[in-house]
């Protein structure tokens, strides 16, 4: 084959004749997209450096002429994987070229019903409707991290057609349930692969799904913000009203007051972390109720558990509820992969097929966006919100690329007291939040004493 191959082990079976043989050299060629690591992360916990290094290696191996889900098996660009990979690229490399290419390609993959392909380019068509929703989130991610409104405007029709398809899928309860195509959510043991159906990772959908309905809300909220920034209030208002109707339908039919949890369907026979994560991320529950819900999600082992992929959304829900100081304790699965000797992060817990899957490299994003708390607070990263969640860490020092230069942070936390420094590009301002305190940030050096 003229295409790249990947491997972990190489076996040589050599049989010599009458003359001895000397093996002079054995070499391989590394092939990947030319990302350069521009970000840094160091902390008082040296084990996090191993997670950082292995995560970045995983992300690099899963990027070539496009993003790949994995370098060994399919080598295909999937939307669900790509959203996480693109954020890693922005934060660690400051390189948005593959992200732009992916967004364009998925937009070009839309077929007559309006949905994107789940993976593209690929000669074998496949459709995962929830992945079309994640494509909308990718467009919003780009809006927030890059000052290129023209690129976002070119995606407006794609957003509209994806949501037009979903508008036809609600049932009499006002929920999204069983729809055409493959409604993949996560590779949990409770949602196994079916060789007969050629699908897996699909939750119970009978009667309507809180998971799919709230993921649609999540996309509608991002779409509404995109159209607000584009100056199109008609679509903004339409999508916000629709999102509110969906939230209310989930509350009416899937909220189990006795358990204080959202069920996966109105039958209330199945409960997952996934449904409750979406409830938090979509503001279906807010404030103290959202905090209480996340506390249950973290300890209730009867819930269907998120695997490596969907833990990305679990971590974003921790951040949204102010519980991200618990993020680092959630990295035990990554530590276990290192203990197994993996040099890249796997697709899912054992038994797993792929030992290198870039959606599992999400800590490279979260070390900067959640632990250091660096996130855009307005489109184009024009302003910055910095909200550190150091957990047990006493010291952290990190840097990351920004469209206007570089952001550097240095934190020292002792007994709830935060000292350090934040350096922003000259024309960038923001807010730093620490516990109940806020500090305005300006371009240049900002000294912390909170």
C-alpha cells in the first residue's frame, strides 16, 4: 500500500545462509500533520506531565491530511472526535487550519435531507444525526476562538438545514426519540455493538430520549448565539424558543423527582450520566439544583457511566457548575492507561479496539481551559475569562497561543489564597474569577493576590 501504516510492534524473522548477517539499521518514518506544540503546562503534580505528553502524542498521531479518529483502523474524520481534536489544536498548537478544513468538509458532506455525514471524506456514506449537531457546536467553537466572522457566515445555511431536519423529528411529547440513521451517543457496556444492526452506543429511545432532546438544545443554544453575532435575530429567537420547548418537555416527561435525576426516557427505566450532563450543560437545571445534580452524577454508580469520549462533556458540566476542582480526581482512567504501558490513549475502557484515539486526549484541552481556566468570553477570543480550578495543586504554570499573541499564567494556591500572575496580549482584556472574588484583567502583566 502507498498509504501510511501504523504499528506498536515489529517482528523480524531472519534466516541466514552460509554467511553471517549484520543488521546495520532498522528505521521507520513518522508521518503526521505538522503541528508544533506552542502551549506549556507544568504543575506541582509531576504525574500530570505524563498525561499531557501522552495526550499530545495521541492528538498528533490522529492528524494527517485531515483529523483521524485513529491512525491504525479507520483513519477517518468523524465529527464527534473532531470537535475535541480541534479544541486541542487551538489550545496546544494555536493552529486552526485543520479545524477550518474539517468544518468546510462536513458542510460539503450534507446530503439532500440536510444532515452532514458522520465522517468525511469517505467513499462509504454514514450518517449519525447527533454528529451533525456537534458540527454546529464546532462552528460555534470557531466563532468564539477565531476572529473570522466571514468563515462563520459561510456556514449559516448548513446550520439551518441540519436543524430543519431535526424539526421534523419530535414526537407528540415534544421529544426527539427514534429517528432514521445511527443515533450513537457513547460506547458504554449497557449500549453494546450489535453485529446484526451494525450499530452500537445507542441508548433507549422508546417514547422519546432526554439525551437526544437535550443534545439538540445544546446545539440550538450555540446556533442562536451564532445568528445573534451574525445580526440575524429571526433565527436566534426561533432557536431559543424551540430550545425552551424542548427543555420543558424533558422536565415534564423525564424528570424523576423521587430520585432527583433525569431518566433517559419517559418510561423511567434507564438512567445515565449522559442525560444529566446534558441537563446541566443546557441550563435545564441551574444554580444549586445543577450543583446537587452533578454531585449525584459523580457518585451514583447505578447510572450508566460515561466513557473516555463522553467524559469530555462531564468535565464541561463540572466547570459550568463550579465543581471543576474535582476535575483532576476524574483522571484515574488516564492514569490506569499509563499503568498498562500505553503510549497513547485508547478509544474506550478494555476491551478496546483502538489503543490510539484522539477523543481521549481531551486533558490537553482541559489542563488549560479547566484547570488554568482560560476560555474566551466573547467572539474571536477578543476578551478572556480566566477561572482557575486547581483542586489539590499548589502550583501551576502554563502558557497557550492566542490569536493576538500568547496567554501566560502562574498560580500558587495556599489555603484558598491565590497568588501569581496573568500575562495577556496587549489588546486583550478580561476577568479573573477566584472563589467569590473577581479581578479585572488588562493587556500585559496582572499580579494576583486574592
